[in-house]
C-alpha cells in the first residue's frame, strides 16, 4: 500500500548540518552569538562538550563543606546584609540542621534577587566554598529558593557545565544543547567509525557516547567523567584524534598533488663535504640521503629533521640547499630569531661563499635601499640562497625560483607560517602556479614519538640521533642562589684557565625590558666582582650591531664571560664555551633548559652547567632540575616534560591547534595514537568519503571559527 511507504530517512548530513536557527528560540541574534564561536549546525552543538560536571545529586551538610571542594548545600536564610564599600555587595547567611552557617556573597545582583532572600526562606545552592571572614563562603553560587514542595527533590544526574559563550547564559546554553540532542539521529545515521574498531575496544557508539557525556546517567562513574577517562570520553577522543590526523594527512595529500622541481646531481654538495673540517656522522649522512631521495622526486618534499642540540643539522641543511643551487634554482632558510638567523648566515657564508654561492640576508631591520636591493636580487635570481627571519614571509618578497624552503626551530613557528614560506615559491612570475618548493623543517625540540605522530602527521620525520664525536657530556649541578659567591670564584678560576662561560639571566616577568635591566645589573655586578675577567652583555633590547659585535668577540675569545638573556637559547654556537650558569633555573621548562645547556659541551673540553635556584622550590621545579642533573638525553627530557607539563606547553602555544582539542588530551590519550594512525590510513585508502565527513564533523566548525 502506498501509505506504508516510508519517506527515505534524511541523510546524516541533513540532520547534523541543520542550521541552529531551526531550533526554537534561536533567532538571528542568538545564532550570531553561537556562530561567533564556530557553532553553526546541530552537529556543532552535539560536539560542544561539557568542561566539567556539577554533582547536585546529593546535599552536603554545611558543617561538612570543605574549602575548595564544590558541593551542593541547603539552608534557611538567617541574615542578609547589603553593603556598598568599594563596590555593591550582598551577603546572605544561611544555616542548616548541622548548626553551621554558610555565607553566599554576591557582587552583581538585581533588586529582584535581593527580594528573594527573606529571612526564613530556604535556599539550595551549589558552588566551591572558600574560607571567608566569618567561616566558609561561596562567591556567586548558583542557587534557587526551594519551596516546601520540591524541597526533597534532588538532581537525578550530574549537571554538565559548558564553556561559556558570550551573550548566552549557562541555562539557555544548556537548554539549546538539550534541544539539539533531542534531534540526535540513531546510530545508523550518525556513526562513522567502522563497527570493528568499536567492538574490538569495547567502546560505545557515538550516539551513546554523546548522550553519556551530555546527560550522565545516574549510575555514571563520576570520578572517571571528571578525569576524562570514561569510555564515552575515550571514544570521543579517539574520533577527535582521528579527525585531526586525517586533516593533517589530507593537507599533505593536497600539497603533494602539486609538482615540485626535481633536484639532482650533488657535485656542489660534494665539494662542500670535502672542504669541511670534519666528516659527517653516520646519522647526518643517513638523513642527508633521505633528503636527496625526496628531492629527486617530482613532488614536494615535506620533511622534519629532528636532532638534539648540537647534532649538526645546519650542515645537512646547507648540503641540501646546494642541490637547489646546483640545479640553477634558489633556496631559503628562515630562523625564528635574528640572532639565530645571523649565526646561520655567518656559518653558511663560511661554507658556501668559497664555492661561489651568492647569499642574501633579509631581516626586519634591513630597510630602505638595502631592502630594495635584496628584494631585487631575490626576484631576479641573483641571490641563490636567502637567509633571514620572518621578514622572508612578508609581502613584497618574491622569489624567482624557490625550490627549497628550510625552516629552523620549527616549533617556534606556527604551521601557517611554515606554509607561508612555501607559498613564496608558487608566486613566481609567469611560472606554473602548480609547482611548489620542497620543504625541510628542523627542530631541536625532541618530541616524543607518539606526539610527533599527532603533531607532524603531515611530515616525514628524519632523526639525527647521534652527536658528532669528541663531545664530552655536560656535568650539571643544581645550586641554591645563596651560593653565588662561591660560584663567582669558580668562574674566576675557569676564566683564568682560558675557559669561556655564559651567565644566563631569566625572570618571572619576561618582558624584554625588565629582563634587559636585570641582565644589565648582573653584567655590572659581575664586572665589578671579576675585574680581571672580560665580561660581555647581550640582550634583546640591544642594537643588532652591538649584539653581533659582542657575539663575535665572544666567539673569537675576546670576551670570557657572556652575560645574556635567553636570546642565546637557540642555535648559538661557540665551541670553546664550557661553563654555563643559569639563574632562576626553577622558572624555566625542561625544553628550554635543555636548549640553553646545549650551548655548552660543543667542544672537546669537559663542560659544566650550574642551575641556580631561589628557594623554596616547588615539587615540580625540583623534579625538573633533578631531571636535568640526571640526563643529557633530549628524548628522555622530552618524555619527562610531556609527563610534567602536558603537550600544549611542549609544542608551543602556536602549534597546530593541538591545544584546542575538545575532548582529547595528548598526554592522557597518547596511547591511542598508534591506533588512530592505523585506522586513519585505512580510512584514507578504503573510505575517503568517511574521512572527509570526520574532518568536517570535528574540525569544520573550528576552522570556520579560526578564519572568522
Ligand atoms: P644543531 O643541530 O644544534 O643546529 P649545529 O648545526 O649548530 O647543531 O652544529 C653544532 C656544531 O657542530 C657546529 O659547530 C658544527 O659545525 C659542528 N658539526 C656539525 N657536524 C659535525 C660533525 N659531523 N663533526 C664535527 N662537528 C660537527
Ligand atoms: Mg641549529
């Protein structure tokens, strides 16, 4: 019979992609506020996950409330005080059968609210108590006045708390999300993960997982939900990590659909190798060969060269650049700080100019006619190798024929900056815009393997996992700042023996200016205490020419003790320096300490690093310093860093948006990454349309938000 014929079920996309204006109560104004946060469709609201939960399923007697522990309590209004001292204030004291009093304190309130708090009224409130003037108080609790009828009815489930959205109150937001969830389709329409993946890991369906996290059932494991380890959350994290992985992989696939110039030969590079005062290490050789194989292909190389500080990445980059130059094209090297870029420039000049390579320098400080002439040389190909800072990415910089873009210390640049340099190669006049340069990114931040899988799924990774021979490991000691006088004597002795030393100044307030002042002060104090020692100073506020002059003097041995800010953290290379003192070392992260320490131990002399700390030390700082004392191995340090600080810090805030996961937490969920990788590759091979849907589901909205 015709009447029994069902309408075809709407495709998943149709429900998930329903605009939010379809919900009752969402007019254009509310829709705009939601859109400002990337929330456009029902699906976006389904994935707007609770940040935490409030447990209103029970009442805690006031006497048993504890500072810092969120709880629900109920009591009768005993006193109300409305004051105006520095700002309006309302204090309401409630008491309960446990014969204790709790103060509810409000700084913003309406007259209607005040009217509710008549003595004797029964108030139920939720919040985190703290110690106040008169016992415990809760500032701005959520509360309601309960009348006799529902006085006993408690919440049946944990209440989700959502990230705040400007202009939409928490209750309205909760209601909207509830309405969106009511339209959640059944599993057949919603599920994108292969059934076997869920079955093998005993993970719930997406529908079940979403309902669990948004509306935790009465018997839900509260502790697991709060910790983010509930199977429902793990399932969501798995899908989110997968979407992230797929998105990076797709970027790579899209990029590799472009052509890149094949770079072959190697005669010029061979000449550099012969001229070097050292032989490449096995690891350098291996990585160089991997790069050669990539450059020989007609599609763009996308390679990360990872190597601990001092492992010798620069020379491998130089050899690679020579391939581009030998093929009549250009190479560029971009570094995150001027100091580092300058140092590359001086190394590269020393190595490449004898081979007749024309190198150009471009930094922000290169202006006016000098800049115009550099830009002209870059544009007409006169400049074969362009070295510089972010200035390389600026508008107006047009390469004639960029074939290899090298980015040093990649973790300091965002992905977008990395890509901007690549785009410089496709802006060539009259050339095929489908051709892009090869990309080589270098980092000394050793990234644990699992994390690298997530952060760099769009790159091939090469590791220089061996240091040049003849280096002696740095001995590290941790000392209280009170022992500074002893230390100064030690520096006197070391300098008398012809050793050179760094004294690194750091502060909590690391604004350039304040640190520069502190460095200036230390410089003066050390100069006075050590009259026979030649002391130099570099900091970020100095003129580049002065900075360079001091660095050169240090490198040439005309300065014995260099007082510096962390500007020397990356890349600075003075092999004769064998002693480093780091002030306030407790304030630095492990990765940064490791970078700093990497400035010594570059020559054959035994080197020492002294980490000075101010007491008292926090437990975390103590662990960090202890780790530094125990090991020189960048990978061990990175793993420890990940454990202590989490991935956001380790990768830098400007990293790919890894910090912006909705449920996933790389430190907690790192164990899933190999599986994510496996499922991701399988989907790309066998079901690319599902891969597209996953990316759109998890990242589509966020991408719209980012570009808004
Ligand atoms: P990083 O990987 O930290 O950037 P660099 O490229 O600055 O390291 O190299 C550190 C130092 O080691 C430089 O002085 C460089 O010339 C030197 N070096 C590089 N490779 C070798 C090698 N194979 N043998 C000896 N010294 C090397
Ligand atoms: Mg380097």
